[in-house]
C-alpha cells in the first residue's frame, strides 16, 4: 500500500489503516441503526393512515402530506401552536434561569472552591436520585392551593429546579479548566464578580455553557409527567398535546408521526445550530 506521494507504508501502518477503516465502517453502520427509527417515523408521516397501518408496512406506498395537514388543523381553531409556544416558553425561560443560577454556583465550587465542595456536589447529584413521581403529589397540592394549576410559569419554576443540579455539575467541570491567573489578573484590575463571570468566565467556557444549555433545553422540552398533571388547556405543552392522537377510536399513526416530526424540529434545530460548541463542550476537560 502506498500513500498519495508514492511512499510505501510499513506493515504496521497498513494494518493500523485497515483497522481504522473497519472501525469507521462500523461507526457508520451503528449511526445508521440509531437513525433508522427517526427515518422510519418521517417516512410514516408521509403515508396515508391506511398505508401507515398496514402490517407489514409498505415502503412503496404513495406519499402524501395529509398527516401534516391534519396535525396543523387539529386542536381547534388555533391548531397546535399554543402547545408549541408553551413548550418553547417553558424550555427557553427555564434554561436561561438555570444558566443564571448555575454559573455563579459552579464558579464557587471550582475556581473559588468552598469547604467540602465534594459534599456539595454529591448533594446536587443526590437530588436526581429521587423518582420524579415521588414529588408529584406535593407539587400538585401546592399548585392547587396557590392557584398555579394550568400556569406555564409553574412549569418554568419546576423545570429550573429539575435541571439546576445537572447544570451545576456540568459547569463545575468546565469551569475547573479556566486558568486562575486570568481571574486574578482581572481582580487586580478592579473587576467585580459580575464582570468576571460575564466578560471572562463565560467567553472562555462558552462551549461548555452551550452544551449545558442544550441539554437543559432538551430535558425541559421532552418533560411530560408534570406537564400532564399540572396543566389543562391554557398551559398544555407539546408532549401532552401529542397524547391526544391516541384515542379510544384507535391510533392515528401517520398523524402522530407527523406531529412527532414537527415537535422534534426545535430540538434538532437547536442541536444543529450549536453542534460545533456542543462537541467542544462535551469534550472540554476530557484531557487534562
């Protein structure tokens, strides 16, 4: 085997190149397997209800946009827009609140560590060990007694509290890589904590912040248990709206797949827009 400049590779290099090619092919196969359900969902959304319900499904069935037309025509006169707007409102505002609260906490636990900071980190992580359903009844009673049922801002508060521990945990590992000398130089120049966080720490750890924000956004967008119990019509979110396509009359598979594709688009768009910083953020701190 020769390289592009005509040089002959040694046997060890040829073996390593073949092994790398096989691993690359295996990675492509695994990636396609993971993408296959999503591709199948998109294809099913383009079939009629009769073709989507066939067993086995027909790949050669004619394509139609009836599933999308029915989806955007469902939910009354306003269609699916109120649930989509509610999901966007709850996800965006809760993610912003999480970042505002988690960044100073992660700063205190990494760059300016408090005493027994490992115990604090374990406490943050332990809050995720409680099953969500265990806190459902107290939260419902609180919302009922305070008149917060079917209120989108209650979901904002809940999503913020649910995502805050994982955000602090992630940002602490990212901020631990910030050189302390930069912080000390800024303090000698008279910079206060808000300026240090916004002008120094945030730009340096931007990939990590982007990765944390995207994960919190995804968790908030996909949450359904609290949204199902605590909302009715006014604050109904997109995942709850999707359950309306499973009725006593049967499962409208094509329309459900079309709705799932539409509801998945905001998350896919956010991930695509932040993919560069997401990869950098998830790999930040992996090599010390």
